[in-house]
C-alpha cells in the first residue's frame, strides 16, 4: 500500500533546487525534487484494531486504497487536506503520529455518505471517520466535538424520559457548546414554523416543554439502556487500553 502522491508528503520533507547541475545535466526545479528519507519508529501496532473496535470502524481492514472515497468526498472538494483514503492508510499502517497531524480536521466529516456509496469494498468510510474522531476524543487528543456533545444530550434525554423533546435538546446543546440561544437563523426558522404550525400541535409542544412528560413504565427500559451504554463504554475503553496503569 505504498503512497506515491506528492500532495501527501509533508512540505518540510520535500527538497527542490532552483539551480542544480549533476554530471553536466541540468536538473533544476521540478527535476531535482527529492523526498527526505526518514525512519518511523513510533508505530502503534494496535491502531487498526483500536479503530475497528469503535462503532463504524469495523470494516477498515477491507480497504484496498482505490481512493474512491476521497474522490467522491464533499469535504475533500473544499479542502484537499481532508483525505479519508490517506487516513485509512495511516491507520492500517499504525502511523499514529502522522494521523495526529490531521487531528483538527478529521471530525469535519459531514456524514453525507457519498464515500459509503462509492466504496467498492464496503469499508463504510463514513463510519471509519466517525470512529477515528471518537478515538481521538477517547485518547484525549481532541476535546469532544459539537457532534459528540449533541449525541450525549440526545442519549441522556432518551434514557431519562423515554422521549425526545427537540426544544429542550436544542437549548441544552447550545448551553453545552456555549452558544447563545437567540441566533438569527433560529429565530427565522421558529418564525416560519410558527406561521404554519396547527394550534393543537403548538399547544402540545408548549405543554411538553413545560411539563417534560415521560414515557409510562419507563424504569425497566431506562435500566436496560443504562446498562447497555455502560457496557459499550467499558468495551471501548478496554479496546483502547485506557484503564491500564500508566508507566
Ligand atoms: S461522509 Fe464524510 S468522508 Fe464520506 S464523503 Fe461525506 S464528508 Fe467525506
Ligand atoms: S473507497 Fe473504500 S476501498 Fe477505496 S480507498 Fe476508500 S475505503 Fe478504501
């Protein structure tokens, strides 16, 4: 799985000479491009296993590096540094430190799933991006992304009440991410919805906001969901060896 794209070589590792003559032959500029040799010593041999243990990363081993995911990627079209194929390559090679150099953009996947439909090997690259972003957070390389905070809020509300109350999720998500509740786009959206909302439904929504209704006889389901969430979190921590004593 060798990589031969110059765009993937870090600029500081590329050497070019504006003027260079070797044995009487002018190899100036493009012709004198060299790649600095380097030795990678910090492989994480478990990196693929760790990503595969997280939801979405299960099929990363199937990748044959065709590049269809990157070619079809919505975010790559705007930012060529966003490169799912390259990151899958780094993960499979165990090149953790190289992967970390892009940690600030990996979470930017917009889950459009164009890569998922383009992938001939059913790797589910969108899932791999999610698993990698999750891995970065669990390992403490990045803070929880807004998407993670939203998922937490959503899950907590379902477990607590057995229901979803969109207004409350939105309010608490904004509070968690330090955003003001009064935002122009939100005010406009609320105004448009309110214009078409049947009175009966508006009343039901207002009542739900004030009274926070719960699903009846939810206690057993809540206990089962809580156990399941704790079980999965423990499995993820174990797969990433997060609870092992540090030396
Ligand atoms: S799901 Fe993510 S990685 Fe896949 S094409 Fe969309 S933005 Fe790119
Ligand atoms: S499209 Fe699938 S097989 Fe091809 S590089 Fe992307 S993940 Fe790998």
